[in-house]
C-alpha cells in the first residue's frame, strides 16, 4: 500500500472562493422590537418553549355575586343580542337594565341604593 492519498481532481487550478459565495446582499429590513418579540414568542411556543415573564394579572372584577333565574323561552338569546348591540358584557347589560327600570318607575330610594352599589 502507498502512503500517498488520492487526489481530488482539482489539478493545480486555483479556485476563487468568491465564485462559491453569493456576494449579492439583500437589503436588511428593520423590524421593531415589539414585532420581533411577538413573532419570536409565537414561533417558540410551537416548539414548546414558554416565556419566563410573569403574565399580567387581569383587573379584579367587581362582579362577584352570582345571579340566576329562569326566563321564558327565547329571552336569553334576546338578552345576549341586546348586550352585543350595546357592545357590553352580560353583567353590564343587566345593570343597565336595572337602572333603566328604576328610572322609568321613579323608584328614587332604590335608585340611591343602586348608585351606592355601583359607585356612581
């Protein structure tokens, strides 16, 4: 066996590295840090990486007491539709309905209690 290695077939020609590298540079896009963080967070979540940041707490809701009751068929969807048209949650829709009823019926003593409860 010979101790010489077999050649690679390049002979003695000089190879210009510049021919092998694409020197055409694309213009770099400037991305805001907010967009970069949002995209990075979304992509990393796909692979199981989660943020170490403490999630922001939602404000404490003043709606803590439960209120329920029976109603006629079709009343619940009507109530939901009212809330959607007023662009508010069910809790606010109910409070606004109670306020309107108190004002319409002239129940000023209960209206005062309503204002105390709702901090108005």
